[in-house]
């Protein structure tokens, strides 16, 4: 079942009630302490001077590809130029161009933005597992600087690389005037940027204490779906060794088709007065980035487009056909994904959902099926109507697609499935909360893996879950098994999904807990 527009774009609406870029400042290791391992390193392109603090060495704003400006706007990334001498790597590079938009957006008009950040333990080893992070934000918003991976580095003993890649119209524009050689090559520039970053990691990991032969890519939401794309991309084969998808079931219909993408982008071009196909390329390339941002302000998620060499078909079709790169996979969801959407609607509208509004909301979400859904999810089973609606939507849109994903992937590659579950989770800083406490909602998992001021601090009550996730993610990166001892068995659809909670980890009957037989019968 497709994600409804309200579920996919509610984060954008939250911007209207007070989330700004000023509320999304993130810290990182700075040079205030000496490290025993060097912060001056040699890479394939030249020497880098980093910094060190509290057991973490960091190199920020490292170029991994040439600036995609001028004739390189809407072109595959080109290699970065080498430099002479020592390059200071103590400040983040530009956030990629994106509009004045929702959390986790960072408004920017910079197209010179293809930089990454490397974080490494204070260790002289050169064989640590490497984890490459693709941030969320619907491939339209956000930047690498927003995610400080210090705990994965110090507690998990991993090298972590966070990557800027082209966003929105700059990363996923699929206008036919941009296709090269009569082939459908446009629409996946951000994914190609990520591939360039993976090549850089393969070539340079050892300089930072990592193994270029043990690279795990991981991402959440939009970044997680990008991992799905790489898992099924023939042009990503051999660039990574393991994959983690957070809140991104590959069987979901997340990317538009080539036809849908072209219709979307032709409409954008027409809005910008670039209507003649023969002259559209020159017209589009002459535009200022702020004009492109403004023209796409109402396109809440500008996702990559399937069709073409990078993503030949939809990821759901690719995994169903067995077109999957042969690497171990860890994939999962948060127990209460759609509470972000129902809670966000309350904050956006200022209206608390009533019992009388529950059935009409079900009818809007599941046309013609509201009676059956209401019987399966009676209000008496939930704290309030918003949580009841979120439970039904989470099961239909997220849990069912995760099960479908695992069913197919588990037949092809080692596959481990998880569910994050917790109450009293940290909520967004500087942002009004709904009238009820949210649980394991969409996006909150990043607050358990990264240090970030986008969320309030974790309470002592849920801190053990952060420890558990950091250990599982780093162990998977190291060994290909999130437990390392074989206790976390490989997944099998609705069975053997590992539920991670503050109290511990247990194997659950995922199909039973998420009413998956009901949804299968309803959609048969």
C-alpha cells in the first residue's frame, strides 16, 4: 500500500509552526585535547589536518567530488581536485542547496557542497569497520553536519563518515532535456554523489583507522530508502559490504516512476519559463539556485526517479526479481512510526482529535475499508484516537511493507529485522508537543544513535535502548551479525523480528503484533 501524502509530508507542515534552522544546531568534536593517534593524515588527494576531543578524531568538510556547479549542475559527479600542502579540516562544508523548509532542513543556496566528515576513535588501528551515513529528509532537506556520531565511534569502535549529497531539485531532477545520449540518465544525481562518496571511502578509509574492505552504508527514512537503491543498483555493486535501512522498507513505493518524475519536473520547468524542450537545458542551467528553491517549495519530497542506470526499476520490483547486491542487511522500523504524523497534525492545527473524528479519519485513510479497520483497531484498545489512527497507519504502511521486504530479501541475502519500541522517547527541542506523549515515532531512532540537539536529551529510563542500538549497529558493521553471537537469528517475514526496548531485546511475532494477516486479507 502506498504511503498517503499526509504521512509522507507532515514533517514539511511542521515548519509552519515554528521549526527553523536555528533550532537544528549540532555539535562535533573540536580541537581542545591532544590525541595519541594522529590528526594529520594523508589521503589520495592530499594531507588533511583534523581535530580531536573526548576520544574522537574528526576531519570535517572533506571534498569527495568536484563542486557540481555551472556545467556540472545536473551532471554525474566528477573527481575532486587534489591539493598541495595541508588542508585544514576543522569546519563543515556547505549544506547542499535546499529551500527554507521543514525540519531537518538547513536553508542553503550553495551548490558547492559535496563534502563529507570523518570521525574516528583515538586509536592507531587501521582495520576498524567503517559506517557511511546517508541522512534523512526525503532526499530534499538536511545535511551531514546535523549528525554527530561520537557514540558509534567511541562505544562502537567504528569509523563513521557522514555525507552531504545533492538535495531536492538539484539531486533528483528528471527533466528529459537533461538526459544524455538519448538515454534516461537524469534524476539520480544525489544517489550518484553517494556512490562517489563510497568510492572515496574505499580508497581512503585506512588513513583514518578504518578498513576499506569492511564498509557499511546506513540511513534513515529518505537516506534509508537510498540504501535500498544502492542495495539494488548495478552501479553500486562492490562499493559496500553491508547495509542498514532504518524506517525504509524497500518494498514501499517510495520513488516516482520515470514518467511521474518527468511530469513533475516538466511542470517545474514550465513554472520557471523553461518550456521549449530544445532550449530548456540552457534555460534551466542559467537559473539561480534560489529561484529553483522557490519553484519547488511546494514539492515537499523531491525523491530520486527509477529508470536509468543507477536505479533501473523500483526497489520493490528489484528485490522481488532477485536483483540484489550480495551483502548482509539489517532493516527495521519504529514501533509507532505514524505517531509523528498524527501528533504533527494536532500541533499544526491546534485541534485534539476526538472519538467522533476517528471513523471519518479511517475512511479518509482507508476508503471503503473503515468498518473493518475500526473493528480491528477499536478505540478502547488505545490511549486516544490519535494513537489508534497511528497504529492502523503504521501497520498498513510500515509494518506490512517491512514484512514484504524481509520475505523477499531473506531468500537472497543474510537479513536481520528489528523493531524499535519505547515510551517516553525524547521529543523535538524548541517545538510544541501534542497533548499526549508520543512513543517510538518516525525519526526518533536517530536520537538513539547520534548526538543531536534536534531532540531533547534522552531520559535515564530510555538510555539503555541507546546503548543497545549502538552496540547492535556497530556489531553488525563489524561482523555482519547485529548480535555477534548468533542469538539474533536471521529474519523470516512475520517471524523472528527482534524488538529492541529499554528493558531488553526479545524476538516477537511481528505478524501478530501488527495485524499483518488482517491487512493481507483486506488488500487481497
